[in-house]
């Protein structure tokens, strides 16, 4: 059946049409409100769950800050397989010459940053300034590490290549170190701190951007030149572990495998010994995390979608009841010349109106709730929940779902309304 477009628009915006719709809804206010609540709740929960997922994702990704996600860490562990005359359970160390060997033999490597920590993994050292003392993590680093795990330099600078070459006794201190060892507001630059009896000049003050830190609270860390730490602590040419990054468009797993194979070869470790070299792939961890949140997003759409469907089914059922109650009225309209399309359009408009109003209120309530939650939650560095909210595309998608749901909710009752013959409708009691 051909329907004129002008006729559709006229019927949609006809004042009498909408007056009749509002009159029908007012006759059963409680029923209309309870019916609309199902749609309201479905959209509200959809928005809340999406916002909560976004907040959790923001909180977790904030932990990474500007940390290079194309990076990996490699360290030594006990061997588990005898090889080349060495028994199992042997301890070994990476050495300075491994740095250049990695650069020369693995072209896919972008950065190599050897690291050392005084006192071992998660070890703390007594640091003294005047009458104040504190236990902090002491890291020996190359300037390249600043490109892998950037920090915000509040004052001064980071370790540079001249510090490395000349084995300078300089230190870059975390914000917490400054708060413990210095007076409030005191400029730490140029001042000296004593680490295990050795004086270091403070050349920088930093605040970490990420929480991807293998040695506790990053703000309680002191960076000194890698070569200086080797000399001061009599580590010789020992390297604690390597931080490496891959070149653009190269998976860091490729670099990681090649680096492990090369280091095993250089230190007489069996190629099949999977326990001798410890490693952590930040790229894989980041992909695993984003994959998890992608799955959560789909789950939210599924759960929210079913909640919305339940509400739409409720509206459709109520519209069937309304159509049945108004059978005689529909018959009279048909008898005086109303077309089947105008009857269908009125019922669909009623369903769309009820669905849309309920959904819009649910959408607004969800957004306002997320805004209130975001305002209440403190923006602490350790928070795992940050800036909950929904983006514009999700809001528009929700509105589109509302309109489509309204049409579907009214379609079956509308078809039922016009399926009854006019004469039968007039006789209906």
C-alpha cells in the first residue's frame, strides 16, 4: 500500500492526534508510569554499566601513564638445566658487554636501558640529610630509561650521558623523598644527601606518571647514574636487568625472544631452559587488559540490551491491552474514514512517545549519576576508578535504540488493531 510522505508528516504532527495520545496515557497514569519504568531502568542500567566500565578502564590505564607499552623486562634467575659443564641451579649475572651485544645483534631493538637496584629487588637503603633519614629505593639508570618510563621533572633534570661517562655522584629524587628529607618549600637542587655513607648532589626532583614500577612506590625512588651505582656499591660490571623497547610496527615479543636467546647463548644457558631468564612483556599485558575491557563492554551491551528488551516487551504488552480497550473507538474511527495507516501510526507514536520519554529520563538519570559519582570520587594517584562517563556516540546509539524499540513495541499492537474488521470493532463491548 502506497502512503504519501506528506500524509505521514501531517499525521505525525497533527494536534488532535497527540491530544488523543496524551488523553489515553492520562486515563491510566499509574499503568503508564509503571510500564515506562521498565524502559527507564533498562537505559539507566545500560548507561551506569558503561560508565562504570569506562571509569575502571580509565583508572587502570592511568596506572600506565606514558609508560612505553612496547617494552619488555629481562632479568636473571637460577638455571634449571645443566649445560656446558655447569650444573643446574647456577646463579649468573648479565654484564656491561651484553648492552652492546643486544644493540649490535638485534636490529629490531629501539632502546636498551640496563638497570641496577642497590640492595637487590625491592631493597631499601638508608638515606640521610642532616638529622633526617629515610628508607628509599635506589636505582642505577641510563638516560634511555626516561624514554621508557617518563616522569614529570618538577625541578632540575634527569640523569644524562655525561653523568654516566664520568660516574658522577648525582641524584634525581622522587617527590616523597623531598618531603621526608627537606623542609617544606625548600629547593632541593644543589643540596647533598648521603646514601650508605656516600654523598650525592641532588640535580632533579620528579613525580612519576605511571604506576608500572617494579620496586614499590615510585615517589620513594632515587635515580643515580648506572655506572656510579656499579662503582659505589662494588658491583663491577654487573647488570641487574634490561628494559628494552621494539621499533615501530615490531611486536616487542619478537625482540624479547631474540634477546633471551642471545643472552642464553652468551651466558652458557641451555636453549630449552625456560626458568633461567625471567621476563615480563608490557605489550602483552596491555593487550590482555584492553581485551578484557573490550569483553566487558560487549557484556554490558548484552546485559543492558536484555534489560531494555524486557522493558520494551512490557510496553508492547500494555499497548495490546490498550488496543483491546479501545477496539470500539478504533472501529468508529475506521467507520468515519480513518485509514488503517493512520490507526497504525497513532499506536506506534504512542509507543514511541512512551518509550522515548522513559528512555531519555533514564539516560539523563544515568549521566547525572555518573557525574555525581565522578565528583565524589577523589582523584588519588592510587585510585583504580577514574572519570566514569559515557561518550557521545553511546548516548546517540541509546537514543536510536529507544526510537527503534518504540516502533517495535507499537508495531504488533498496531497490526492487531487494524486486523479487526470495522463491523466487529463497532459491536465490541
